C-alpha cells in the first residue's frame, strides 16, 4: 500500500490517521529517504503500530527506518502504563542489542604499526559468528540467574571491568524488574556459554579514531581529541534473548485474542501491560536486557586485555574508558509530559536510542550538563557518529533518536551486489582491517547495504533530535 505523507517541517513528515489507526504517524526523513520509503513496507508497519490500544502520541519512525518483525526497525511508540500494551515485535528478537563506545589516550599514528596484530588478537579474544560460545565461560543455573538480575554489575563484581563503567551505562547497566523465572529452560541453556560473544550479522567490535569534532566544548568534556583511537562494541543478548522473544509469541497471540485486541499483523501480537502476560514478558525481557549489558561488559574487558597484550602496557595506562553504553531494542517504563501532564508510559524503541537532554534526571550525572551521549554506528567502510540528547527529542519523540545507518538493501540483495567482489580487499585499500568468520556475513554487511549514516544523523540534527559531537572512522572491524 502506498501511503500519502505530508511534509510538515524540514525533516518531518505526517502520516495521516486513517482506517483502524488510533493516532497519526510521524516520520523523520529527508526527501530522498521518503522516496525510497514509498517503495517499501515499513510505512505500513508504522500505520499498523498506530492501531494498537493505549498508544500515546504518534507512531514514530526515525530516518534509519526499514522493515522489521512487527514494528519497523527505527520505530518508536509509547503506550499508557494502565491502558496500553507491550509487544515483543516492538522490542525485537535481539533484546537490548546495543552499542558502547570507549575512548583511549592512544593516537592513531601510534596504533597503525600494531593494527594488524591488534585485529588478530581481538578476533581470537572475542568469539564471533552464528552460535559463537566460550569454552571458558560456562555458567551454572544459579550464576546465570544472577547475571539476569544484576547485568553489567555482575560482570564488574567478578573482575571484568571497573565500578566507574556503570556510571556510563544506560540504567547503570542493570534494568530493574528482571524476572529470571520467566525464562524457559531452552533460553537459559542458550545463554550459559554465550556471555562475552559477538554473534553474527551486524554485530561487531570496531577499532576507530576520532576524525572530526563538530562541537569542541562537548568533545573536550567527553575527553575526545582529533586522531584519538576509539573502540565500539555492538552486540546484544545472543541466543538467550532470541529465545525469550520466540517463547513470548504464542502466549502473546493467545492474549491478543483473549483481550479482544484486533491485530492488523500477527507479528504485532501483544498484551495489556497490566495483564499477567504483559507483566511476564516485561520481566523476561528485562532479564534478557541485563544479560546483554553483562555481555558487552565482558567484551569490554577482553578489548582492554587485548590492547594491554599488544602494546605491552598495563591496561589502565591506555585509559580505555567507557563513554557510554546504550540500548537499541528495548521497552522501558518512563515518565513523560503529555499535554502538560506527567504520565507513566511504556516506550518501545526498536532500532532507536534513548536521548535524554541536559538537565534531565535520567541523564547520567557525568553528562548532566551536556545531554546523554548517543553512539550511532554507520557501516564498516565509512564512519560513525557520536551525538548528544536534546530537549527537542524529549518534547517530540519521547527522548528518542536514531540508532544507526539503517539498511537500504535486504540481505539477499546485498549478497547479489557483493557477488564476485573482494570485499576484504576493498576495505584494505581504504586502510581498514577486517576479521570475520564467514563470507556470507561480509556479503550481507557491505557498506552500500546501508544508508549513509551522515545523512541519517543530518536529519536528526536538523529536526533537533540530536546534536552532533564527533565523527569516527573505522580502522579494524571484527564481525561474526
């Protein structure tokens, strides 16, 4: 179905309410993006989300929007805590897929002679690929349940990081309300040996450097300087989170029927937040989210150890400090002002990042005067960005902004475009080292499979949903 969009302001498009929609859609995009969107099903998914009970405000899509399971990836929707619903399709299979960014005191020219050795060491240290696991990290039931309750805090208390890391994580690395008892035995079994692993697809560890700083004041406050080596870590809850979503779908479909919720798409199956089914999924999702926080914390420790080995220095000497860790696929209970009244809402962000502004009580204390950092990965051949949250995002998008570049090509289309090409050679010609377990991943993740993230963050800045601080260039990429 082709949807009629009306441009209401630069970078903003109105999707009018019609049919069963309970509210309008709001799309953040430029003209070229809208032209591409009109040929895709993602806009229909925005309209479908707008039909769900208890939705507050518009159904929102960020400029990295593309088709996803139920909700579009790049979708944001808020639901009243009493009258609204929670939907696994609004979170996704990879619960708390997220990204964290570390800075160092190493300059890029000092790194280059060691780059290949460091890429090799990281590739050995961090298992990657489909079904990747750690033979040295087999958790028993009791320990795994502690991970699910305590998140990154558990990892740090076991020696995999620093206490200060928690101050630079969304929700301090632990989401309250986790209920490990809600997870199936299959979900628990899948998580026992996957802590500290990347997985496959678009997950990565990326060594990069600060190419440009757009906001010198914010850059200095964040400890950034041009030519500085950085590390980005993008991973989630692995097979455990996937199984939590898979397990939730049949009971959620049954709940949709039981509570008389008409679904335009079975993938939007949901349950009232106040129902036993809704509360059960929320508890399981929070547990999987904590597993993801612990996973990224463990990988961070492996990154720090790799740098120490390659540079033959104590890890602390290189100051690989965490700037921020944030969620991409999550539903969070939050308070927002709606028409001058504070309301408790469940904000679904699927392929979107929370972006609280300066002064907000949920902005980490270290960044209270700046706004919450938002790491926006691009693709493995171009660049990524660091943004700050804004008051505009709080007012207009439930404190949300984009999460990445967003796919332009399906995985199959990307494979066709990559056929006969030497992708590692192309990246090497740009000075980028690539380490991966499989050719299929390389083909699916070619740079042109993604939108140009510069254009995506440009829309965000134009719309006032994010403030650009710095652009980062890749030097080495570890993928599954």
